[in-house]
C-alpha cells in the first residue's frame, strides 16, 4: 500500500472487496460503521495511489494536493472518531459505553486539532525510496501528545469492547504500530496503513462470528418461543 502506486491501487481494490463482503455480514444497523472500515481503507489507498502517480508530474499539482489532503483527513481526522464510534454503536454494556464515550471525546478533540493543523499549516508529501513521507510543520511541542491521544482513540476502544475478537484486532493494531514506529518512523502515517489488509480481515471475521451467534440465538428462540417470557 505504501510501496508503489500498483500496490496502493491493488490494495484499494482488495480492501474494497473485503468491505463489501463485510457489510453483507451485518445483521444490525449498529454494525454498519464497523463493517465499513475496510471500504474506508480501500478508498484511502486509492488516494495514496494518486499521490504516487501525481508527485513526479508538475502539471498535476492540484490533484496531488487534493489526494494528499484527502488521505490525511481520513487518517488523522476521520479515523480517531470512526474507531471509538463504531465500537460504541455495537457495545451493549452500559459501563463499557461510558468509557467509550470518553474515548470518543478524546478522538473528537484530536480530530479537531488535526483539522486545524491541516488548514493552517503546510503539508508536503514526498517520495522517499519506496515510501511516501508526509512532511509538515505542525507544532512539534504537541507531536508526542497528539500521537499518544491518537493511539488512545484508535486502539483502546478495541480492548474496551465486549464484542468477541475485537481484542485480536486491538493486538494487531498495537503490534503493527510498534513495528512501524521502530522500522519506519519517518513514514508512520503511510506505512501503518499497510496493515489495513490485516485489520480488514479481522473485521470480516468478527462480523462473521457475530452473525453466526445471532442466527443461533434466533434459532433457539424459534425452537422455544416462550424462552424470554417471565411470569
């Protein structure tokens, strides 16, 4: 996804396909946002593919800028809200929901900060070897704090959730972040999106398991329609 235009476009197509089949596994409206995450990543990878194609061409500066800002808005503005919101919608435990609301506030605050930065500061993507580096002049004093907030908003909800297997998704997110931070520090924004394929696969798995459980419970109720009746 972050290694060449071909990889970005191919990744976008694969993720979009996973997104479609994930949405087909939805059995409740509360799962739609969660199921659409692969589609989100797919579109994001298409935009980075356009960045790869337009960066070397002087005549496509407008398209290159639009693609870069679209990619960053999705990564830095939408993603910190989308994760806690999607988990919150699916959560049934009231206690866990309270914590997820707090994480959503953290994500929304961070999104507002990044939106401010994208409006008032410069961003210049650059091809460095086999990666895209998004150079910016955002406030350096807030870089570490914003990164901690980012991890809190995008990973913690997956461990808070009571939905089966979301913890596995959280583990993959954490490991992918560690690997990227250690080996691809300068390309963190771009390279971390490489793991969207893994994440999307787990999302499909989670929804498949959820739908199977839903169908089994529905079948039990059909066999015993008086199960939920209390005298």
